[in-house]
C-alpha cells in the first residue's frame, strides 16, 4: 500500500478499508510512517469524517496494538467507568468506592490529565505514598481482597492510541467524533472489564458543546462497546459549570472525601449516586438502576463507601490519615479571592474559562511533561443560581506562584456573570443511552 494514496483517498472523502486503516495505524505505531504524513491523514479525517465501519475498524486495530488485559482471575462482573472529561470531575474517586461497597469489583486503569486539571491518577498522587503503579498480580490480588484498585494505564494498553493522541493534541485534530470514539473505546475495550459506563459531558467545559453532539458520540461508543461483547451504557451529563466546588488535585481529593462522608456539594453527590447506582446495576448487584441508586445512597449514609476509599488508599501504600486530616496533602502558599462586584444571582460560571484559570494556577498541564502543583486550584464558594451580595466571596484561587494566582484571578473574573434575575435551572443528567 501507499501512504500518500491513502491520505488522498480520505482527503477526497472516500472510505478506507479495514486493511488500509490497519496499514496506517500499525505503520505509524512502528515508526514506518512519519508524523507529517499521519498529521495529514488525521486532518483529512477531521474534515471528512469516518463512517461507522471505519470507526469500528480503527477502534479495534488500536485496541489490538498492545495488550488486551485478562481480568478473569477477578471474581464477579467487573464494571469500568469513563468520563469524557470536564472541570472538577473527580467522580472516579467517589463512584469506585460506592460500587465496590455494594460488591461490584472495580479494577480500574486511569490516565493523567492534559489541560484543565490533572486526571484521576494525578489526583490520587496528591495522597502521600499512594502508588499508581503496581504489578499486575498485585492489582488482581487487591481487587479480589479489597474490592477496588485504581492504577495508571500501562504503556502496553493501546500504544497506537497513545502515539496518535499525542499527535492529535498538537495538530488541532482532537475534536472529531470518530477519533474521540476510537481513542476512548480502544483503551476501555483493552482494559478487560465486563461492562462499561460512559459519562459523556456536554457544555462549555466539555469536548461536546451541545447535547445533540454528545448523544451522537455516546450512541456510537455504546454501539461499539456492545458489539465487542461489553455491556455498555452512557449518561449525558452537564458541564456548563464546574462539577462540585473544587478544581485542582488535592482540593478535589478533599472534596471527594466530603462526598463519601455524605456532606459534599449537592451536584456531584447527585451525579455520583446516579453513576454509582448504574454501575451497581450493570454489575448485577441490583435489579434496576433505581435499586442501584438506593444502594448507592445507603453506602454513602452508613460509611461503607468511605471505608472502601480507605481500603483503596491503604492497599496502594497511601496514607489513610488524609481522610480525617486533608492538610496532610500538599497545601498552597498563596490564596486570592474573587469578590462579588454587585448584588444579584450567579447567572453563569463558564466551565471552560474556570478550567483554564485552574490550569494556569499550576493545577493542570499545558504540555505532557509539565509538573503539576498538587496544591493549586480553585474553590467555588458560589455556583450558578446562588445569590450574592456585593463584597461576598465567589471563589478562592490557590497556588505557590503568586503571579500565576494573580493571572488566574483575572481569568476567573471574566468567567463569572451576575444578573438581577435568578436563572432557570439546568438538568445535571440529561439522558441515558443503552
């Protein structure tokens, strides 16, 4: 085959065969096809798209580019959860323990973050001593003995995606339905769980800016997952404003603990009960999603979910004392506050701008090799529809570099709107796709 001919074929809007896609993906992964040619191909896909057959083929080829994990040594129905990303999204730290407390084995491999804030693994590394890298046998043993383990993705899971995504990130080709779908699902299918719950965000702080695009993405991912023999479902959830009040790694761990103590912000608590309940249902520990949600509420109220989080931390070498004393995690030197400049209601908090502000405090990465400031980030004291009085604190910005904190304060100021009229409510959970 000829790489230029295949680039031209896609540039002209024609569909590629499975063999042609395999040639491109495997050739690039092996280093036989250079970055500039793969960049041209990705841009052709970005503008002309892929049909369903091409997307399925791309997903499966990337899945098979590395190890496909066998979790059969773990008893029970393993349920994975994936979020398409957002601002303040620390749900894995909460729904994993919720589901595990109800008997669903959670054997999760998570990634690091790029942009906004850290990924799940970055957040867990804010816990002193927590090991995100353990052996495969230790991983299996911990899930069997404690019910839950969360580790970093190995380089052997979908290496084709890792290489292609890094190129997409620097060539403006991230936001394409087929490329997003294949990137997410190749890793999820290779990770070995029996069922997959997808949390597909829509709004200003998400890849999908509107519900219609989010539903299209979710439907395609659900179809691919089910076709591969994995029970797959999706929730479309709101990301017009940050989820919860905390944005930043140690700050988000502390908030996750508050939710597990049943005293967290209402929005993230509500979402985690819904996600956790669905995972409990998919793991066949409840006869319906509604029963699953009731069980999720129960383990939050009786402390069982918090105990599972403690088990997770202890099992992977972390210091469980942070549950009662979050100050044992990294603490920022500087804090600045955004004050309300007039009376009224918070009309909007732009999730994208807040996310960028948090990134600029040091809580996120602009480049993959950036070092995260685990203590940095933002705490929202007010959310959309809350009433404020002039001079009242809307949010606090934390960091160890005062210039970065000052810059973030300026960005946060531009992300908040105040109006005299209380805005209409927005549904947090918009649709379930199965």
